[in-house]
């Protein structure tokens, strides 16, 4: 798979949804969340570690809320260092690097916002 991963921009910073990483790696979601929770102080060294809750889907309706993280570039790379280098992980690492690089290239090519003019 060689498609570029989509990033969400939160407070001006590109972030990747941990559910995307879990899906791409084909690993157990709970194990990845536990890994992030276990090393949360280390993840926080790279910036705030925001998370959200999503209600799981069940046939009968409702479900248990599922926690997911919105990782910045450094946090995403740190998570990838904690997982084994399977074929899927290596491919995902390349795609993450490309996605964040593409974001930087795009944001650097945007024109600078005009400075406000003083009222005279």
C-alpha cells in the first residue's frame, strides 16, 4: 500500500489518529492503547497527548467507549519505535514520514498572512 496517510490539523499542528496506525499495522487495538498508556509520560515529552472517546458499535446499539489518541509527528515516530519491524510496520513508517513531510512542504508553500494595518 503506498497511499499517503491523511493527517488532521489540531491547533495548527498535524496529527495522526492512533486508530489509523492500529488499522495499518493490523494489530490489536487494546494492546496499542496499553502501550501508549504505559509510556504516556514519554509521549508527553514530545508534546500534549490529546485523546478522544468514540462509542463502539454493537449490533444491539450502544457499546463501550473506545479511547484513541491524536499523535503529533514525534509521538507517532516514538510509537513506531515501540512496535516490531514487521513488513506492515516498515511500510507504515515510510508512509508516516511521507505524510508529515508532505504537510511541511504544503504549509511552507502557503503565502504568509498579511500583517494587520494600523488604523490611521
